[in-house]
């Protein structure tokens, strides 16, 4: 079940997805169905690619309140972020 933006879910969700060199873990904090913080552990990823993209992708997830961000790198981050939104029941 989806929750309209601005309604409902308050809490934190964490999910992982397989990156190029290992798991990437994303933790998103939601307030009333809106992402307010996103933490990405991409420490297993290539320093110049996945690790470098992680802060930018995390910021874009919060700024747009969506796991669907335009990024050259960071597919595992977005996959894990989608799992966080799904677990929270928030449409994106």
C-alpha cells in the first residue's frame, strides 16, 4: 500500500543491494512520508566511482524525495533506496 507524500510513515528503513565489489547499504529516515536523511555505506565500491557518487546520490534522494535519481554511478544505491521506500510503503 502506498502512502501519499506528506502523510503517514515516520521512521528509518535500511536495505542493501549488491554493488560491483560487495553490498551497498542505504539507510533512509522518513518524516510523514518524506525522506529527511539518507546515509549510504558504499565502502566496498570503487573509490573513484561508487564511493565518489554515494554522497551526491544520497543528497539527490533526499532533495527529490525519490530513489529515482539521475546518476552515472550508483545503481546499487538506488536499488537499496527503492527497497527502503517499499518497506516504508511510500510511493515514488
